[in-house]
C-alpha cells in the first residue's frame, strides 16, 4: 500500500488508511465489478490498497485455479492491533479462512 502525493511516495499501514477514511475525510472508491481493489484519496494524496473483500476474491482465485499458494508483500501492513475495528489481522485472517481448507490435490484445468 503506497501513498502518492505531489512530493512523496511512501508505504501506508491498513490502520493508517482506516484512520484517514474514518477521521480525516478521505474518500474511498471501489470498483463495482471487482476488477481491482479500492483506492482512497484526499487532495493531492492517493493510496490504493486491498481490503478484506479483495483479499477474499484473490484467495478464492488461488483456490479455484488449484495454485500452490499466494504471496503477501509485507505482513506488517495489516491491522495487527485492530485499530480499524475488524479484529486483529483482518487481511491475513481472510487469507487463512479461504486457503486453510484442504484442496483436492488434483491439477486444475489449463486456461487458454
């Protein structure tokens, strides 16, 4: 999750995004067709991020394609102290809830 402003690009934690949306007047935009994760902005600052809904969709895609797993860029960017009010580690818990159930072990069909 990166914030882009007219002067800087720097990483944001999920709880920082929640704070800006809930308390500082940032606007969140979500794609109604779920083609991309949400983004938030205010003035000359903009941040794109994955919320629990987008993480669920990506995790379900991993399962549907019978992939061997997924990758998380930075575990510490999740809301580990429950500052957003969705419980601690909402993103990692979403991944676990989807991927923790055993798969079939059968190879998936190729995508052409």
